C-alpha cells in the first residue's frame, strides 16, 4: 500500500539502506542521499567505503539481524553466501557475545520486544550463522535495495532541512556537493549516524533538543586480513578469541571472513591502543597471559600472509538520542540507526538494531500509514532499543575507567541504564 509520494533517506550505510528497503513498499519513490557514490557493479561494489572508516574491521551480524534483514530482503542469505560469506559450521558460543561469558550485572539474552513476531525472535546475543566482512554485507544489501522499484541513490551531502512556512513540517533537504540543490519529499529519514546534525537543525526550528545518554570507554580497533596456511586452525576450530581480562585490556579475535581469508582483530579499551603493524600484533598475541589461548593463536598465525594493510578504527563508546522523550517535534522527520542509538562496537549490536528498526518502520507504515508517523515511530523504536541499550551500557560499566554521560556531562556514579531512561519517560 503506497502511502507516501517521495521519501528521502539521509545516509546510504546499512541503516539507510535498510530504511529504504522498509519504505519501498509504501512510497512511490525513495531517494538515498550519501556523500559517496553508491556503487553496485564492478570491484568498488565490495570495497570499503570512505564513509565507513570502520569497514575493514571485524564485523558480527547477530542472528536477530540476519532474521530481520531476511524479512526485508528475502533470499539475502543465499546472495551473501554466493558473494563469499562463509556459513558457520556450528552455532557455538561466541567468545565475546555469548551470554555464558563473564558479564556480571549484564542482562542475558533478550526477553523484551525486538520487532515483529518477538516470541520467535533470536535472542539479542545469539550469534549469527555467517562469517563475512562489512563491505560484502553492505555491497549485497546495497545492490538488492537499489534494485527495488522506485529506489534511487543521489551523491551529495545534506546541508539542512527544508520546512513548511510555519516550520512545523519537514518538506525536504538542502543538498550541497555532488548534485547540489533542493530535494523535496513528504518524509525525511535521518540515517547519517554519528555525524548527524539533526538535533541542531531541529533545535534551530524551535523544537526541543532530545536528551542524550552515553558511555565513554574509548575502544580502538586494529584489524589485519590474513591468508593462513592450510590446516592452521587447531582441532577444526572455526575461530579463536580472547576476551579482555584483568591482566589484559585487549580483546583478540581470529575469524574467517570469506575468500579463504581470516581477520585478526585486536580491540583495546580505556585508551589502550593496539599496535598498528602486523609484527606488533603478532607480538601481542604471543605475550597473552592466558597461555592456552596464546599458544593456539600463535600456532594458527604461524606463516600467515597479510592481505593489504591493517585497518584502524576508534569509537568513544555508546551514544543515544532519546527522540521518544521529546513532547513535540517536526512532522515528516524520523531518526534510525546510529542517529537514534549508536552502540559500543564490541558487542556487535549496531547493524542488528538498524534491521530491527527498519522492520518496525515497515510494519508501522503497513498498519497505520504515514499520518502522525513522526510522533508514533520514535516511541516504538525507543522501546525496541531499550534492551540492547541496557546490555551495552551494563557491559561498558565493567570496563575500568568507564564513564556514563547524560547530555554530554559525566555522571559521577554509574546508574542502572533502564532506570535512567525510565526516570523521564513516565515508566
């Protein structure tokens, strides 16, 4: 059922692409605006994008994310396998995400609402069924989305919002760079992520700026693609990993990523920076205090050949804008993905929750149409985000030196995340 004439999605990364897939059945036209040219053919279609600086690091797509993406784009799993994704031989415990790991005080598998058909949904910590890289996942999703009827991509950056004369309704966006000019529509979706300026724009229109929550744990990632020697993994293991411990602030993973390659990824927290060269990474593995894991990794990495240069990425922590709390806001503007909640990357929740939000958007449009969407959808999305947010902030709180932020200011004592949200949302 088409309820919109033209929908504009700001940002063409995973959240924006999935939002466009959700909008396509309900909008005669969907335009994705991104700084990068969104390629679907040739070698660049599966190359890391400039707009995704963390694209070369290890990425995990949780089972819930796989399920929701498959709802939006049926047959996606088979296309990912054809594009070099590797099926997991067994649903073994993920060394970082599984609920059986030591995470005192952190919520276990999700039991709250996570989208449509919640009772059949995988838990938010359940590992996915594929090993793959972010460029492959994004490239396949991008190709699928841009092949949907009415969906198009436009290269450029959004410099501001267009509104009605009374500034109560967003009517499009002002473009700069690339195809500069004005782009008019009846719905604008903010999927610009951590660089979103929507809160400032909304405040400039005379509306309330959303309250923000966050954590500060300072994660630094170094990832190196490798070609291992045949039979390098011990005992038929698919992956090897080591969680950060009291003796070492580094999380280490060695995982397959397709094309007969593996990714060695080392993440440090609390401003601990891993080495940026392969020799330094291998030395760090050899010096791990947990000798059994160190010996297994050291053996697997013996004779490994690097593929390309190491990839470096950083993240301060988690950040959430509580759009669901604002009593008033402009019609015609929604916020999805990292523009609503950006999760600490250690736990692999970002892409999954973007998919959960996209399915919720599609179902909301199918059920109640577009009238009042800007008021209804943030409350629905906020409820869906709460569970994953509690997991992220509870686990972040266990990292030495972690800080909790409210409106950018450090809270002296770490509060219980759920109670902090509910204190002003009427729960």
